[in-house]
DNA sequence: GGGATATACATCGTCGTACGATATATTCCA
DNA sequence: TGGAATATATCGTACGACGATGTATATCCC
C-alpha cells in the first residue's frame, strides 16, 4: 500500500481504504440481517432456504399458484434444485404440490395451514427486526459513494 | 386465505398479501446482488466466502492487521470455521498469516500482492454493478412500510 | 513464581444442500 | 403422429459450515 497525492491509502488496484471499509460495512449489515433471518427460521424449525421458499410462494405475484420453475426463478437456483427443495418441504408438511390441470407437467405449490402460520410469525418478527436494522442498512448503502468515481 | 373489511387478502397470521410481495421482492433484490457478487468472485477463481474474507481484511478498521477471531466476527462465523477458511486461503496464496509478536496465539492476516489485485478488480466491478442495483434495492427496502403497522 | 483458568487458533468427523449429469413425463407443433 | 421442447425428478458428488475436541499461549491470583 502507498499514499497518493491526497493522502488516501491506496492498495494495488488504486482503491481507497475508506472505500473498502464502506463496502465491508455494507456487507456486514447484510450478513447481520441474513443471520437474524436464518436464526429466526431455525427457531421455527426451518432451514433458511425453506423460509425463503415459503415467502416466495406467499408473495408470488398474480392469482395463480407458483410452480417449481417459478420458485427456482425467484430463489435464483436451478430448477432441479427447487424440485429437491419442494420435495423435502412436501415431505415435512410445509407445502402442498398438485399437478396443474391444464399442463400436467407443472406442479402448483401452495402453503399448508401449518406453514402459513409459521410464515406469518416469521414475517412479523422480520418486520420488527427490519425496523431496527433498516436505518443501518440504508446508511451503509448510502455510504458507498456510488457515482462519484 | 380470506378477505377482511378493507378487501385485503389475509393469510393465517393476519398478514397482507401485498406485504408478503414487498418482502419477497426485497429478498429477491438481495439475492440478485449476492448472486452477482458470487458469480464475479467465481470468475476470479474465488468462492464467495473467500472474497468476503479479503474484503473484511482490507476493510478492517484501524491500523493493525485483523486476526482470525476478528475475521470470524466480521463474517459472523465460528472462530474455528474462520481458521479453516484462512488455512485454505493461505494454502492457495491469497493470505499471509503471521503470529503476533505481542501475543503469539493471535494470527495476523494480510492480503498478498495477488489477492490485493484480485480484490481491487472485484471491488471495481461491484461498485459498477451497485450503481445499477442500488436504486432497486433502496426502493424495495423503502416499500416495506416499516413503522405503520 | 507457578498451577489453575481463560483465550486463540487448529483438527477431525459429519451433515446438509447445491450442483452436474441424466432420466421421465407431458406438451407443442410441423 | 413423431420429434423437439418444456417441466420436473433422481442420483452421485463435492464443498464448506458445524460440534466436539485438542494444543499452545497468556493471564490471574494465591
């Protein structure tokens, strides 16, 4: 590392240490939120990804039930990974999977009573926590000084 | 699900479908960013966690080099998990690990020339991408209607 | 000063889950 | 109708996080 004309600490690629700090802080805030979320899900007996699946299904836009493929798209995972996820969740009574009548390849996904209740509780907890974390998150996001480079 | 007096769609715990949509959209934006980050790191030959380790070390506040424990704290992982991560990174020439002279239990971590250059490139790419993703992220965060419940 | 206790890191076995490759079922269309 | 395309499922593999435990160094306090 070395110093440039303005006294900023530079590393190899010419980046400011203050900027690394800002980005690292942003990623730290993200981790804190994700970590909170994961811990909440775990305390409700769910792996994080299953919680996200419930949320994606409950929050799916439009009136129709989402399919395995739509879930994969929302979770940014491969379709066959979504199929495995769904299969585990059906097995543990968190999802109902019914073949679409119009296209029997498609599997329509809906929450069960139990998972609907679980998701409700988890979401309430998340909204509470986000009230607290949101300012730090927004602040860290704002501090990235995007655009003035 | 049922309809309440104002015509909002309710699920088990009394939560609005629009609210599920907002939170799901927020998590989707988060995943998009994390997925971009992971893909960038992978194209530089790094697992996501190793990229985060580099960033945490480069962005560590204060003049001293961070230790394994400090890294664990920043990454929200167990100390022994950080030790394994560091060990893999030292092995592949991404980190230098030297015992502190004042407390020889502590291992001080610094980037190598190579990893410093890699992190510089990755960070530049992230800042570019964040210019694009930040508005969507901030918007999704703002749409959570925190506080008016 | 020296034994007990605490701290920092390391090692080993295990497990969950995402993936690639591939298979099966259904639909679409020429 | 038959072949290509689409949607989901299955199987083997691998990576990394964890719990339990071990080792080295430091600190406390009588």
